[in-house]
């Protein structure tokens, strides 16, 4: 019954903001590392941000650092990705994923993330 469901995607103008949510059921998110990934059709999936289960530290790839903020609400069993100052290059399907293993979530090793949501579309366009 494990399920990850992303929401909050949509169409936004450059410079705008969106907040993505990943609601978990059947698991307790606090027991996992949590990653946000994104993918454009035909392109390689890339890591964006993550929270490490070992110490709760947050990590960001350089391209989103200072613009995106990852957070977790344990009471709601939900992880968020606040995205500000959005650029057209941020357009992608955004996925949340969880990992019960691995020491460094910021390496974004795909096989370490064993559970994935179906994704939510983010489109940044004028």
C-alpha cells in the first residue's frame, strides 16, 4: 500500500513560484531519505534536491540553489519543494522518490531510490 503522490505542478511565468507536495501513505517519510528529481522527455533524469535520512540535512544541485527549498512535515507525512524565481529551464516532470539505503542522498544515485511517485508537470513559460 506504499504510495507517493506528487501535486502542485502547473503553468507559471518566468520568475514565478510553485510549491510541489509529495504525500506519502503506507510508510513514514521520516524513516527515509527523500529526493526530488526532474525529467524532460528524451532527456536524462536529474536530481534536484533531497533530505538525508541520516541527519535531516537538505541538499540542492547548483542550478536550483538559492531558488528552491525542500522541507518535510512529519505530521502530514508530506515533503514539499518550494520553487521560486522559476526559469524556463525548470520545465520538467518532477518526481519525488524515497530511499531506505545509501548514505548521501545528494549523490542522487537512482538505484538507491526504490520508490517513486508518478510525477507532476511543471511548465515555466511566458
